[in-house]
């Protein structure tokens, strides 16, 4: 083809990237890599092949880590951590050097990433690598500011990080940069398929002067990830990958005390309203699902089109699909590259062949050989079809229609995932109405796949928990400087009892849905003072009572939509009504505990309610300074339905400290009262009755924590479990929470200082951060 033919046809000619520098780097290592531990390379051993997915050719041989390799990496990281954490300014300089190092070698990184992963060089060069540098620059600033802005926080210690194969270097940056900024050291395992850019990063980090042991990289299969996850010398696990593996990690770390963040799968909706700019929406859709061959956890893989434009939109979409270029990822003119590995290609092919819908493959020329799959659209599926519900992780789009905005929201949220969502409309009122209603950690308005180090990214539901990026991402790599004391064992009840003074028996009921109700099991027990005197009776709740409480919380969903101002008024009212009964509550606390601190605890509880009322309309989100013409809004949203286990050492103050922030942030909560001292809780529901608290917003159960905890943690319709119980519940709650990957906040047998409101800690636990990206301008 000559120049004249090109101008007449407007066909693209090939523009191949030179891969010689990347291959030369591999050759300098002899084509075989060991692990990077303690600032040096280990001798290669027990290797596996790393291949170019576009050609199937061998790129290098990578070492399979053994237990002793992981032990050595953890030991090196542990030895380096105290000195690394000591000087925040030095960390800032080191991270700045890493950012400059990425920029100086950007072409080498981009080319190696494309060779190893199969993504088009345009994506590696123009998206991935600039974002990698941006993360290290941004977190260099975070390190510089840590002492001033986070004076009460410190590093966790050694972070174990496991990254996937779809964005090998970018995911490394997302995890390594904040970990190092906050003073942690790192043991990282790259994906088995795509280890090369992580090894290049380690090579150049040593050249940039990163202290030995601060960054350690061990390579291998999933068994290496398991060794890191289970290692006793690691303080934090950060994992990005499949939901199934996320569940395994949640169970494996249960009770260990390790901090955990999970960024898991998704089936993200891409909603197009009938007033949308269709051409722009289609171009956005190309980026949403065919970017990186659809191997993106937040890919817009479910297209929801408003009925009035569905036929025209689908016709235009197919025409655009036919013009996509599939081929050699090193060609700068290519739109869709190679799937990462033949195993993944077979998975995609099998899922599509099993589809019951109408399958349309783009009429584009396909390469011969290599792991390539054409851009694909599947229509005619029901909402319950597996391909509408499950992640395909390939260049496959499924589509359906909707009639009204309400139906669009219902369809969008009809999934177990909640990672991201995209909506297209020219109506700003509609956009700002729909975005908060979508069950997703990130929402893009008239755009898609926007990322930045300043804007938190992460999911809800079974897409995981925790955020990466922004201020919210830093909390996962820090802990309070204060050390909590160990909780004493719960005292055995007295062997002899003295009857109650009351002539009339009084057995407190449960409180569910704004009503006092008898326990389903029909059992009750006496509440005893430390000297064995009966001070009352309470019912024993069971799993049916907990299920009823969950249903009551569902019925009170409108509480989440109320204003902070209204919630504040009700909390103030609760404080007022509690104050009027100070003497009664103080006497009850003294009778149950055998102490004389009841009055002080009631006063503190009243003050705590005022604190949560004050915060109800003041726990603001942030407008993030992202490098686009637009804004990324970090909005604090309620977690949803919380089950909480109250402490024994502050039966009223502890209860109020759990109920208050949950209510203030718009959650609904079911509290399991202190086991030995439950009467403060059963008295408290009378305060709720007189304070205009809607039924179902707060529910109170009494009974054995050890029996109710597995029911709460395993309940598929509860979104979070908090436990400050004296009973040893932490491991069990974390393990059982893997059913729907609910959020957990447990004490690991440590006491909490209830005299300190710890406002930001409780408010952060009571909220999820949703990032809403809103570009603006013509």
C-alpha cells in the first residue's frame, strides 16, 4: 500500500514499537530471574515460563518461591521497617525518586508491560505508566505531610501485597506507594503470568537508592500468595483479584489481627439514558469494555440502554465494533490486544459458547496465532442469566434495556458486586439523582475508567472492602499509636443467687422494629449483680430474632435518605430524654456492675450522644483535585445494616458509642447488649420510643454473644459486624463474614477506651466512600 492508497482508504498502516530495549534488559539477566529480597537478587531456582500472549514465545523464566524465600523476604522487610518508618521526610524523597525513575524509564516499562501482558502499547504508554508515576508523586507528598496531618497514626509494619495480571505495574504502584509512604515495608507477589515489570521496578528501585529490605518481591503461583497471607510476620494483606480468592483470604486471615483490604471482582453497569450523546456514549463504551481486552475488574460489562434508543444505539455500536483493530499489541494502531494467557482465552470462549443470548462478534480481522478474542456483544439475556451476573473478564459485553430511571437503578444494582458504574445523560439533575443510588464504590458520569491517585478506588458488597488512593486509602496502612490493653476474661456468674427486691416480676423483652417483642425461643435468664443478687430478667434471642431484626432494618431503609440535620435533631432528642432519666439509669448500672460509677457513665453517654448529633451533618466528603477538567467527589455514604456486639465494661456508654455514629451516618443497627449487664440496653429502648426514632433504625437483642455472632457474621442481608464483646468472637466473625464479604470491625480481645469518643474512627467505620467523577465543559 502506497501513500496515495492510504489517503484514499484512510486505512491505518502498522506502527510497531521497538522492543529491543526490553528484550535487552531481559538478556542482561540471562533470561532467568530470581527473587528480589533484601535489596539483592536471589539465585534462580525452580523456574516457570513467562510468555508473550500475542505470540506464545518465551520471554523469560521466573522463579517459583518456596517457603524459605517468603520467610527471607519477611525477615528482610521486618529488619528494615523501624528505620524506614522513622523519617517521613526521607520517605518522601525516596518516593519522589521512584516517581522520577518511572518517568525516566517510561518507554521501557510500557514496552515490557505490553510484551508480558498483551495490552496495546498505546494503553501501557499513555495510561498505565503515567498513572504509576502519578501514584508515587502523590504519595511522596503524603509521606511529607504524615507527621502533621496524621499525628496519631503510625505504620502497621510489614505489608504483604498480592497483585493481579491485568494491570501488573499499576496495581503494584497502587499498593506499594501508600504502604511505603506511611512507613511500612513490603513483600509483594506479582501475578504468575505477568511478573516482569515488577522485577524491572525492583531493579531500578535499587538503582534509585531505595534502602535494602524496604521492597521485596517474590514470584510464583497462587501458593506463594497463600504463604504470604498466612505468614505470622506480616501485619497487613492487600489483595486485588477474584472474589473467590478474596473469600479464601478473608477466612485465612480471620483472627490473626492482620489488617485486610480486598479489591475484588465486578459486573459493572453502563447505563445510557435516552437523552445521552450517543456517539460519546459509544466511544466511552469502547473504553469501558474493550480497554485492556475487557480484563478490567471495573469494566462496563453490562450495558443498560433506555428502550427508546436501544435499537439505534445497538446498530451504531455494532458499526463501531466492526472498526476496532485487533492485533499485535506492539502496533501503536491496535485497539484490542491479546488475552493474557491461553487458559484465560479458553475460559472466555467457554462462557460465550454457553450463552443463551444472541452473540455478535465484531467483523474485524483477527490475527492468526496468539491469544486473541474478538470484541463481542451478547443481547437477549434475562437478568438472571449467568453472563448477566458473573464476571467474564474478557472483551465481551452483555446488554439489556430499561424503561424508567427507577428500573435502571434496579437493574444496575441487581448483582452481588458493587465495584463501579457508569451513566450517560445530558440531564445533570438526573445524573446527580441516579449516581448516589447505585451500589458501587465508584461512579463515572459521562465518562468511564477515570483513575487518579487522589481519588479513592474500591468496592462494596462482594467487590471487596477498603479503598486505594486518596486520604481514605492511607488508613488501611496505618494504625493508632496508642496500644489497647488486653480485655480480662469475663467473670463467671455467682454460684448462689439472691431474689430480686421487686414484688412484681419484670422481664425485659427484645426491641425489634420499634416494638417490644418476646424472644422467639421463649427462654429468659436472670441478670445478676456481682454478689449474686437478681436485678432483673431478660429474654434470650436466637437466630430467628436476628432475622426479624434484619427485616426490620430493611423496612427502615428510608433512614439512609434522611438529612444529617434531621438525624442530628433526633440524636439531640435522645440525649435530652436520657438526661431526664439520669438517676434511674445510674442506679441500674450500679446495681448490675456493683460499682458506683453509674452517674458518670450516664453523663458521658449524654455527652456522647451530643457528639454524634454534632457530627451527623458535618462528616463531609472531599472534592478531589484530579488532573482533569472536572471533579471527583468523595461522598460518605452509610454502610447499611450493622450488627454490633456491645462491651461489658461500659454497658450504657459502649451501647451509645455504637448506636450514635451508626445513626448519625444513616445506618440501621441491631445491637446485642452486654451479656452480664444488659438492662441498660433494655432501658435504653424506652428512650428510643420517646425520641422519634423510626422503627427498625435501632434494634436491641439480649442473649449469648457466642451464639448470635456466627448468625450475624454469616447473614447475607447484614452489611457489617462490629464486635467489642468480651467474648472471644473476632476470629469467628471474620471467618463467617466471608459469605458476602461484609465489613468487620472487631477488637481481637483488646479493650477500647470508652472515655474517648474516637470520632473519626467510628465515623469511618460507619461510612463507605463513594467516588463520583463529574467531568465538565463542552
